C-alpha cells in the first residue's frame, strides 16, 4: 500500500485547523483533528447520478465532512 502524507491548514469555525492529506493507493483522504478526540477522516465519493460529494470514514458525520471538504477544495483552488 503506497501512502504519502502532506499537511496544510484551513480555517474552520474561526480556528486554524491542521489537515493531513493521505494518499492511499492513489485515493486522497484527509485527516482532521476534531474536539471529540477522534480524528475525522474524509474523502470524496460519487452518488448514483455521478455527482461527487464529501463523506466521512466511517460514515455518520456527513454534514461535518461536507463543510470541511468545501474548505479543503477552496484551499486547493487558492494554491493552484
């Protein structure tokens, strides 16, 4: 399993939050520390209509994954 790691920061709820990008077998995933102590791991998925969305691993924190995922997208648009 090929794993690479990159770290960057985003602003979430007026706080600077470190985001660790993991590239596992060519699939980007992002690990974000959150207040409950367990890191949030998110990635993109595709629904039945072919539309991409952010999801948490394991599932169950979709709203948070979507909010932070949009900030990650903005980070990459800004740096490219």
